[in-house]
C-alpha cells in the first residue's frame, strides 16, 4: 500500500536564448554609457547584464509541484480532490487553449516558450475557475502525479 503520492516538481526555467539576450542588454547599456568613459561603460555592462539576468531568472522561477494531496502551481494551491481529469496537450492544442479557446475565468500558468501544456478541470462547485492551464515540459509525468495523488487522497 502506498502511503503518499510520488512528488512531482518542475521549474519553468527561461530558455538559454534569454540568457544570451541578458548579455546583449548589458552590451547595450555599456554602449549607452560609452560617452561617459570606461568606468561607466563597465558599470553599464555589469549592471545591465545583472538586472536583465535577475528579471529572466525571476520570470523562470515559477514552479509546479504535486505535494501530498495538493497541486501547487505558482502562487495557487489546490487540493487534488477538487480537480478532475487532466488533458495532455501537444504544441498545437496548447496554443489553441492559450489563445482563442481560452476561458477568461481559467487559471493560466503559461510560459509561451514551453510548447506543451496540461489542462486540468476544476470539479469544485464553489470554485468559479473552469480549468487550470499549466505550461509544462513533462505533461505525461504531471498528469500521472496528479492521478496518483488523487487516488491516494480518496483512499
């Protein structure tokens, strides 16, 4: 008998190309400060790169976790007993659900740089949210973790 569901954790990190853009922002800041001398140029390079890296890192620090009997997606924490079946979406279906098929009442934790997603119905009648849209690189694993957690919570 399994006592608890296997935990699932995923961090929606920014793609590698964003880190190259951080360096380009630093170079742009250095060029802006070039007329003021070498020291401001270096300060602009370091400061611009650091600020851009902090922004990219904070945007990519969002996590999706299945811990015990809860799904934690970003700042939202939802008991798995309030969730229905999970629908794994490929790249085209995920794009459709984050654009023209989207419901404005839905909870959407989306990152456009992650092509696949999971849509989970909310079954709690008190909750006006119809579904959760979660960008994930591993939708099959997340769906399995949610199913396992729901089974464990109902037992």
